[in-house]
């Protein structure tokens, strides 16, 4: 593939005239894009004829150097042979010829993902080879920091270079996940612009992206996909939630991709906020693997291991992985009921096995079986506010004295009156079949079966030794559900490859495996004004079916007219049909089993049942323009939809009974560019968006018939606007600076609550105005036979957010910052051992992760807190190529 000039004066004029016609959501975005476009013009001036001069080097260093000299990006696999040396490449050659020469005899292949990106792959058939030569690379050889790392993503259900995808995506490769200590969605929320975790959804944390996320009793606004199958199987007595996304899932991964904005066209479930794609490592055609041990604070000990075995070369490939972690909790109970009990501990066992079968060259079946078992003591928390003349103070006059005691104890000690439980078992099987019908036609079938048993979130909600709102799970599990999903997909190219298209259909069926149940203890005032504890039993189940058909196509206008070179149009349409059936039984066992919602009835005659259907179209329209080899400009409009539902824990036919589907329409404009200025390599990805949000589903707590009940209601209309920036600077061959920033501006345009009246002045929940991530990494210039030593420091900042209904000041989680430090020593003394030292939250910042939104109902407010300073050491041994 020969390279020549790809941009000229006419091309630039065409690009500028096209840009001048594009609508931008804010004037401020003009300044951002103009700056990035100027940098892109500098980058385009770097094009030159290719005269290669690459000595024999270790493969990874040689490939990075070839990419630098050719002006292209190299995506390298994790299983690239570490002890193999390239052939020298000298002279005037095309990029293809240079790659073929460099990789001669290495049993490594390559393919062009796009004209500017090469993906390198270890060949399936290794064959007989001469023993590799092992040499010491010169100390001046390129370090990992000398080039911008490339990640191949599947944001549009096909492999593409991240910088070529006209979608706002934050992606982490396996190496980046390790460097940033990202082991759960809680960690992920720290590093991704506009992404925060909502721990207030009741029974499991939910993701909130660009202000859209989870609501108790309703579907999630941001879905986690594992190997292209959504995890939605969590089920409890008040509805579904997202299960299986905590610690124990993020091991042996190829990458994690966070897609921002509505993803209602190409992906299985319709969502309004975005999607998180978790991609596990696929079995490879090598005998390889690793074992890793982590030791750290609070008696943390963790063992992780992977074994990859080609049972039949290139035909039957097996990979097994496991991660077992245990750590003491950092919150201690000092009270009379559970003295010495620690909370916020870690105890999970995760296993995964995957098998690839290739009976022929055009057919592959990829099956994954996984299990994650968690049995932890739950989340700790402490009281921080008491409302005078409230239900809590009237029932428990000593609560003010306890508040003073709690303030002396501090956030890491508590006194609770009910057992905390974080018990989960998530397991399932995923099967992905691929048939290459022709060179430009691929059929895929993606099937999934998932089971989630869960008691996460069974806690003492009031965080006191008083029975104000205490939850228990009498059956051990508060809920259990299973999920079946099936997706058929046809991907093709037409009109000489100009038209790339995907059509498909999706079916999902969710149902409980038993009747979910939990118990809640609250104080009530019977006749005479004397308060007594009431035990309320909540039973319920939700069955849901989702069906959809979709199609999306991208047409490349290059070659039709010179000014259109690099211009592509994308359009997609989807129609979704949802069916939901809810049943609920809520009764007061301490009051002769009287029904809580059906006045005059007693259990078992408390059952309320309702079902309904919801449906809506969603769509995508976009234009992207490759204005230079390293610069992409795009604009997209999208529509997202989330199904409505029912509130069974309310009186029959009440104003609370049903909530409507919510709809999101957004416009996003962005630019992705790699550039060089005064010898400094850089990457800047910027996007700005405007979102119109209608029929917003909001979970609030109301007193109904004297009982506290979670209720989902529609909050009318809101507007969210924002700017996101992510980038990398490589000022020297040994230094790398990574940065990310997001700014969100959100407001309710209309909010009429059935019980609270107009709430238009409230802050929009879970939308931090500012969020910052800054990482500096330095590669020590040590002799190559020592190995590779890197030092890194990361600064994280998030401004304050509203974490509850927003009725009072106790719903606010104040802003915080955090510093993480890490040292990585790879290939110690040229061997197979790697070692790492790390410190998370080095300044020991105390930050709130959850607020109990009970102040306006019961008169108490409690909080849970994030991890304190943690020290740790990791030692890994790798074997294989």
C-alpha cells in the first residue's frame, strides 16, 4: 500500500465550506473545534515519502517505529511474542512491503483496519520455525510511551480503530485497565468523563451517563454488555436492576468501551444514556497464560490466573480464567448488636471458561461460560443529620444523642441494628456463532442465558442502632431472575464496499426464578401515640419481554467528487416492543397480616397484578468527514427510549400506579485528531452535545398509608448540555500525559410531582458540573536488560452532585478529589516476571458514595463512604509467546 499526499488546497477548501454549514449547539464549541482543527492542519503537514531505516529490534518496538516512520497507527495484540526480533527494514518501500519484510519468519500477520491503521495479529498456524534470536535492545530504543496507543473498538458492531469511529467513546485496553487499577464499575466511574455511579437505586449500583441512568423499579438507562450480551437479569420485589457488574467481573479482558449517548439502534436493549461494552479475551492459538498474586492493606489477598490451550491447532481453542479475592472491610461496627463486625469487605470467586470451535475456514462458534459468587458483609454507613420533630425523633428521642456519638466515632465506625448483606451469584452461558457467507457478507447469532441471584443492598438504610428502616432477606436471596436473549445479525458491504450495513433482530425474556421477597422494619404510631415497630413483608415479581428489529448503514461518498473524499453518511432505524407484567404482595405481619395497599384485606389476598405494553421507534442520523488522515469530524443526532412500568407498592388505581416511557433526543458534534507540534505527539478528542429529555423517570420515597414506599414518577422535561475532552500528550520518548474533562449543564424545564407540586428548581441528579482526570507517566531510561520501569500518578476530581430526589440539602454529595500512584516493572531482568506497587487514594480523602434519601420521610440522613488509602503489590508470571 503506497502512501502519497492525501490533502491539498482544494480538499481543505471543501472541508471548510462543509464545516461552515454545520449547526453547533453552543458558541463555546466553536473555539474548541477551531483549536483542534488548527492542530489537525499541522498534523497533515507531516506527510512525506517513506524511506525506512529500522534496525533489528524486539517486535513491538520495531512495529511502533515502522508506524512512526510511515505515519500510521499500529494496534498491537497482547500475545505478541516478547522474545522475538524483527528483520531489519531499510530503503524505499511501501507500507505493505515494509511490514512483510519486518515480520518475515515471525508468524505474525497484519491487516489494515482503515487506510491509517494496521492491526497486528499472531497467526493461527505457527508451523515449524527456527529458534528466535534474543538480543538486548539498545537503551535508546523506543519506549511504550513514545507512541499513542491504539485500541480497536466495536462501537458499531464491527472492528474499527477508535480514532475512526464517529461516536464518543472512552476505551481502555487491558494494559490501561491494569495501569489504572480499574477492577469494577465503581472504579470505572472515576475515570470516564460524564459517568458516575448511582448507589441509591436500592439493591445494586447503577451507572449514570450524561445525566441518564437507573431508576428503582424501572429499566437501566446505561447497560453493561459482556461479550455483546446485556446484563439485565437482576430481579427483586420492586422490579429489575442491573446485576453482576461489581468486583469480580473485570479480569482477563481485552478492553472496556464506554459509549456515550443513546444507543438504541445497533445494540440489544434500548438505552437512553449509553452502553458499557466489556470484552473478554478470546481463546488464541498459543499455549500461554499467566498467574498473578496481589497483596495489600486490610489483609487483601487475591489470586488471578489464565491458561490458554489450543486443543487442535486453529480449530479447537480453550481458555480458562479465574479471579479469587478476599479483603477485610474498612468500616467497623462499634454498636451493641454487631460489635466488631467489619463492612465494605471483599470476598468473591470468579471463574470463566471459553471455547472456540472452527470446523471450517468460514464458520466459528465461540462459547463462554462464567460464574461469579460474592458473599460479603455489605456496605457500611453512618448517620450525619437528624430532622427535628420528625418520625425518627418522635419514635426514638435518643437519636440526637446518638448523632453526637456518631460524629465522635467518625465515618469509619458505625452502630447498626440489622445485618448488612452483599450476596450475589451470577452465572450463565453466551454463544456467538459466525458464518462468513461471502467476502462481504457475514451472519452472526448471539445467544445468552444468564441467572442472577442477589441480596446486594439488604442494609440498614437509616445507618443507626434504631429500627427506622431496616431490611432483611428471609430466604437468603432478596431476588433472583433469569434472562434469555437471542440476536441475529447480518453484516455486509455493497456497491464496491462503499455501503456498509447491518440488519438484525433482538429478543429478550426476563423472569424471576422464585418469588423475590424482603422484609422491612419501620416505626408506626398506633392508637394512643405510642410508636411500635412494624414488620412489612414485600413480595413481588416482574416478567418482561423485549423485541426489536433494526438496521443501520454507512455510505462512503469518496470518489464521487473530490470535495466529498472522506465524507460518510450514516442512518439507522429501530423499532422496539416491550411487554411487562408485575405482581406484588405487600402486607404487615405485625398487624395480623393486613394488606398494605388493599384496605380491609389480609394476606394472601393482597396480590396486585398489572401488565402493559410499550413501544417506540428510535433512530440515528450522522455525517462524518475524514478531513485529514489523522482527523475526523462528525455530527450525529439520535433518539433513545426506555420502557415505562408500574408501582405495585402503591394503592390500586392511585396517581402513582403507572409511569410512562422516557424519551431522549440528542445532537452531538465531535472531532478526533492525532497531531504533532514542535516534536510533541498528541491526541485530542472533543465532543459537545445537547440532549432533550422527556417523561423522565424519577424514583422518590413517599409515605403511603403511613408506610415509606419507593415510587417511580415521570418528571416531565429537562435539558442537558455538555462538553467532553479526552487526550494524550507525548512530550518526550519517555513521558506520557493523559487527560480527560467533562462539563455538564442540566436543568428541569418542567417538573410537576403528583405529591410535591412544581419541583422545576431542583438540581438535576447525578450530573457533576465538572469532572477531571489527569495522569502523568514516566518511563525510566534504564538498560533494556533490566526490563521496563514506569512511574505514574493520577489525579481525579468530581464536583458535587445531587444523589436523591433533591428536596433538601442532605441529598447533596459534595465534590472530592483523589490521587493514585503506581510503579510497574515489566519483564524483570529480561524474564517473565512483572511486579507492581500501587497506592490508591494516596491523600486518604473521605468521600461519600451513597446517601440514604430518608430525611424528608423519616427525618434521618445517612451516608456510605468510599475506600480509604490502600497500598498493594502485584507479582505476575507470564508464559507463552
